[in-house]
């Protein structure tokens, strides 16, 4: 699964549009799209018959994931900074 909601080829990429497996699912949590070379090493073209989710649903899932990731990261940084304020 890919969560790069800024990728220009996400509409036609199986990794972005696939239906997640409820038992086991690996995720690409970075942004693998390479602007310099205009390509993605992880892109898997959609094939006829692939089970996929609507693009809007995928975008919403990715948006929520990035918001949670950034808020947790921000909270962790702020907690670390609080320790330095007292010293």
C-alpha cells in the first residue's frame, strides 16, 4: 500500500488503489515519487480485474494517515522541547 497522496500517477497505481488485506498489510510511508526523474520505483500499473478502491477513498485514507503521523511527530517534538525549557 502506498500513501503518497501527492503522486501524479496515483490514479493508475495498484499500490495506491488496492483494497487492503485485513490480516496483513505492508505500507510505504514515505513519498516514493521522484520529481527529478518523474518516476516511481514502486509503481504497479492497474491491471484489468484488479480489486481497487475509488480514488477519493484512497485520498481520504492517505490524508488522515499523514495528519495523524504529523500530529504524533509534532507532539513528540514538543514533549522533547519541554524537557529543555526547564534546564
